[in-house]
């Protein structure tokens, strides 16, 4: 997950998506970790100018993990400029 965060910070979204896939497949993720992975995928898609996929990821987080900090962040993305 640290490498995914680092990739996102550097704008290397394809790299970050690969690291997120690795993290998801490494072990059975907890609901909190799944929420984080899905949210970060949305961030990557937004960074790659793929707004429909970003919006779908953010909506997934809100719908499936509504009581997490990532759902709060995803709601902000859904109402912000990133996915428009």
C-alpha cells in the first residue's frame, strides 16, 4: 500500500493501480482495506482522465463501505470537480 500511495503522490497512476492489485491479492483484505483500495483506484482513474471509472469506484465505496473515512472522501469526490 505504501508503494501505491507513493505512486499516486508522484502522479504515476498506472504504477499505483498495479500496486493496489498486488495489495488486494496478497491477502484477504479487511473491509477497511477494501474501502481504501477502491477509493485509491478512483483517485488513479481520475488522474488518468477516466472520469466514468473514477465515479464508479467512488460510488462503489459509498455504497459498500458507507461508514468508513473513505466513503466520506468518495462523497467529496462525487460532488467535486474531479469526476465531472
